[in-house]
C-alpha cells in the first residue's frame, strides 16, 4: 500500500524555524484536509515535501512508499508521483506552457509521449478545466489571471496523474464555476486512479465538494489536532479560538511580538520629533 509519512519534521527558512516537529501520515486513497491559521506553516510543509531548496530540513524524515524523499531531487520527487499545486504559481517567461507540460509528463515516462497523444490528452484536460487551448502556447503563467493560474495547476495535475497530490489553496481566486471544475477534476481522479490528496484550504466550500477523509490542523509549526470532517464545520463557524479553551492549544502570534517592538520604536520616533 502506498503511503507518505512525515516524521518529526523540522524546517527552517533563512535560519528561522517554521516547522517544529510535524508528524503526518497519508495512506493510499485518503484525502487529508490541512487547515490552520495564517502563517503557521502549511505551505512550508508542502514546499518542504516537494523539495523547494529555500526550505531547509534540519531534522526528521519524509518517506514515500518507504523511500527516503529527502535524498531525492525535486525532479525525482515528481517522478516518484509527488505533485504540488502551488498557492502562488510563478510566472515563467520564456517557457511555453505546452512544452513545460510535455516535459513534465515525459519525466514520469520511460518513453517520451507522442505528439498526437500529448495533444489529445491536453485537449481533453483543457476542456475539463474550461481552459482555452490557446493558453497552451503562451508562456507558463505569464499574464494568466489568478483563476487561470489555479486552473492551469489542476490541468498539470490531470496530465501528470500523480500518486500524491498536494494542493495549496487551489480554491482561492476561483469563481463558482471554476471551483466546481476543480472539485470535479479532483473527484474524477479519485474515482479513476489510486491517488491521495493533501489539500490546504481555508474554506469549507471546497471541502464540502471533495469530501476529505481526515482533517489535520497545523498550529505553531506542528499538527496540533487530527480528526474527522466535523472539525472543518467547527472552524468555519467559530474560527480557531476554541482550540485554546477546549483542547489547550495556544496559538502563538509571532507577528504581535514584532508589532510591539515596532510600536515602541515609532513612539520613540514621535517623542524625538516632539523634542
Ligand atoms: N521564503 C520565506 N522567507 C521568509 N519567511 C518565510 C518564507 N516562507 C515562509 N515564511 C514564513 O514562515 C511562516 C509560515 O508560512 P507559511 O507560508 O508556511 O504559512 P501558511 O500556514 O501557509 O499561511 P497561509 O494560510 O497564510 O497561507 C510565515 O511566518 C512566513 O512569513
Ligand atoms: Mg500558505
């Protein structure tokens, strides 16, 4: 059985520790919803699993079907079936969308895909995502609207057919029709193949459409709570404060510390101006 296991993962960015011992296991055919307050490390976890070099793993393990992911390059991770649909897809001028998609597909195949077969698959996926075929000949994400970028991420997922798909706020910026397209694409992949998802979203609407099997809450760089889909309705209704009163989970607000020193600083400046 396929599995993705994250064990005691510590990750730093620019020497600041963001993840402080994440434990999470995702099994075959599971859809795990990852929620948590802003800035608590959700995107950092996904970026670290995918191998973004800015995110330095200082301790812990990531295992994909018992293989050590931390020893793999980003390409190898993709080859092994990991996929990340990004919160902020980058614009890559000079790289044609269709060429990018074709090389991504080929990186997972022994023999390169034939041109006719590629266009057949591209046309089917574009139709499903309601994306015009003309976007395939544009530079990757360049000038794409927010919603087009997100739909293009899902188009990549449809073509790559990953084993483990991580989707980071794939619903933000989508209109209602596009949200339905995205959730239909996720649900169809679930039906057609053996695939697991780790899905980050702040909104119950996407989760109502894709029906997660499990929910994990990230607070202060750790998975603070795991449970069933009922946690999503609670967060949707009450936010995160109840975690403190009912579960004893304190939500650190590091930016408040920063803001306090700023305001002391600005008071001092005001005093100096008065003098
Ligand atoms: N490349 C980076 N450089 C500096 N700080 C970073 C970087 N990436 C993440 N951080 C910091 O790490 C913390 C966690 O960020 P992350 O993006 O993982 O949060 P998140 O849980 O995904 O939040 P959101 O819900 O707002 O997307 C934040 O304080 C963020 O500013
Ligand atoms: Mg994020």
